[in-house]
């Protein structure tokens, strides 16, 4: 049975994560429900968090070139 460490961490069994469709690196939300009960669910990706996630994915000047091409149409 997992226990809470001195650093307030809990190791979740792999089988439970697999069943829930969660994996290492996923963002989760932890909510207190009743005395001694928690809910862990996948974190929702907000627009603010997603915006800019691909910054730097295009070569330098690529977006400016696209803007120029659009302006020429």
C-alpha cells in the first residue's frame, strides 16, 4: 500500500495509472473530497497554457515570410 512520504509525495501504482489512462509527465489536478479522500484527474489544457507551446518550432523569419506572402495575394 502506498504511503505519503516526508515530502508529501505518493507513488501511484502503474496498473492504476494505466487503467486511468495517465502516464508520467501528465499534468493532474488533485482535489480534496471528504475526510481522507482525494480525487486525481487529468489537468485540463487551458488556452493560456497552450498558447505559445510551439514557440520556436518554425525557422527564424518563417512567420514574417508567410505574412508577406499573404499581403501579396
